[in-house]
């Protein structure tokens, strides 16, 4: 190979190596649906799974047990204070009687709340109607103590 041919070949190889590569097409990492949802009309019902962390019956049992435990503790403390108060009838004794009555009332209230929550049934939601999406919110705040009024518009 002659010197001119070798130089031409070397120049071609160097130019091929250092030629800037064409930019690659960008790889999409997300997709945004730009179609506008209909403003008026019926949408098909969408099933929405019930994903609670704790089942309803377990939460009701926990609330009932906490209420009963706290009520029993209050009644026990009240009885102890009343018996101690009867030993020395003074202002402390009268206060102890109030504590006893408060403990009994608290126990009755917690037991009643536990029974009312235990009676409530958990109903499954049935999605059979049209779905309306409220997207426009107007909020008015006025007054010294900041009364806020929020309005949802269809």
C-alpha cells in the first residue's frame, strides 16, 4: 500500500471513530393520557376493593375491650377511694363518692358504646348508579375567625 493510500485509510478510520453519533430517541418513562374526560354523561360503575387494614369485627372487639377495661379500672379505683373516704368522712370522702359515681357512669357509657358498635353491621357497597366526578371547588374564607365555606360544582 502506498503512503497516500495508507494516510487516506488512516484518516477514514479516525474520522469514523471520532464522528459524533446521532442522538438516540428518548425512552419514555411514563405516559399521561391527554384525552379529555366527558363533562356530562354516565360512566360505568367501577369496582372499588375494600382494603381495610383491620377487619371491622376486630376493630369493634378492640374498642369494646378497651372500654370495658378502662371502665373496670375506673370502678375499681372508685371503690377503693370510696372505702378509703368512708374511713375519714371529709371533703375527700365526698370527692371519693363523686369519683365512684363517675366510674360507674364511665363503665356504663363504655359498655353501651361497645354494644352499639357491635350491633352495627358492615354493609358491602354496591356500585350500580352513575358516577359523578366533582372537579371544581370554590372556597370562600371571610370573617375575623376565618369561616370557610367550600362548594363543589359539577
